[in-house]
């Protein structure tokens, strides 16, 4: 108990201290406060809401080793933060109409395919959510449909709007999700053809297909968000939504200021490539952690190669 308290104290003090030193550690002395204030204001002026939410998503993963039994709480909180970050990103870059449509499509499709899959075995294989922690929706953990939106968005951004590649990145991501989430008993596999953490090959093909489908609709709703310049790409956008322009210019920040660069939501994928193998190590799945790191690293390398001539 004492060690846990010390760990929480180190997190509570260490994270802010690291941030302060990263901002103004080179200016220790009488001018420290002034330098820190100026740099903090400059940082906030360049930080949009989705970036702050993405940072919160990552920060919520840090206490897991100190509170392993709280994984359902921290997992839900971090996924909600990632979901809100994705929503804020699309809202900023493509407008609230497209953000709402993309969220609704992916949440609905993700929930629908999970309800279908857990009850019929199609398209992923035979599994159940009987031991899933609350909250659930139609028997599916809420974390799952929330994740379909955020995960598919980052994969589509990383793929440069190529649905086949986005689906592949999702499939490689699931290589790590399966052993971790089954270890946490979010779902249980009962498939006789189980190959990896109980999941059959069909599961990974299903992830690729569903990820491809959602990414395809994403590119049809907001093509410019993914670097597709021609307006005719917006085949999925309802007629009434075409009156709302799609902009790629950042409009929001935590403080007024002109952003110097234009980061992308694709950063969520390498972030997860760091934390997901770490989570597997914590539950004693060392081989799975190594395979996950290699698979997601391969996905990042492939995406970089495929998109190297974009823009």
C-alpha cells in the first residue's frame, strides 16, 4: 500500500515537473518564471482541444501499473478521451456536420457489427461479451463502439485516405487488442479455429473488412480531411450537408494564437503502438507484446512508404 501511495505521488508530482522542465529547464535562474510563462502561453496558443484530449488519453494509461484492478475504469476513461479527441479533430478540420456524421456512422456500424458478431459468429468468429465490465450497450462494452470511431479515424489519417490500408492498420492493431482484452475479460473466444489469443483468422479478416468499410465512408464524407482534394470524392455526404464547407485550416486553440504547424490525428497510432505492448507486458504476455510491437511497427513503416509521395 505504501509503495502504491509513493507511486501515485510520483505521478502527481513528476508529470507536472517534467512538463515545467521541458518548457523552461534551460532557463533556470532569475528569469525562469518569465520564460516559463511566455513559453507556456505559446504552447497553449498552438494546442488545439483535440491535442489536449489526446494528451489526456495518454496520461490516463500511465497509472495502470499502480492500479491494475482499475483497468476497466482507466480503460473507459482513456477511450472516452480518445473518442472526444477524434471528434474534436474532425470538428476542427471538417466542421461539426461531418464530425457528427462520421461519429454516427462509425459508432453505429461498430456497435451493429459487434452485436451481430457476438450473437451469430459473423464476421469475426464465435465470441461473447458475457464477462464484459460495465457500462455496456446492447450487451457490448461501451468502450468498443467508441473505439471503432477513434481507431478507424487515426488509421484513415495514417493511410492518406486509402481504405484498404486503413483496414490493414486496424487489423494489425487488433493483434495486440485480442490478447490484452481477453486477459482483462472484456470478451471471451469460443471459436474452435482459434489461432491467436483464441481469435481465428476470420476475426482479423473481419477487422480488415469492417475497418475498410468505415474508412471508405469516412473518405466519402470528408475527402479533404485525408488529403483527397477532388470534391466528387464526397459521395457519402448527404445533400443537405453540402452547404457546410469543409476546411483543413485549424480554427480552435486553447489560447488565441497562430499555429505554426499542422499536426494530424495519425499520431494516435504510434502512441498506441507504445502503450499496447506495454499493457501486454503488465499482464505477463511477453510474446504477444513483442508480436504486437512488430506488427504495429510494420504497419507504420508500410503507411509511411505508401504515403511518401502524398501532398
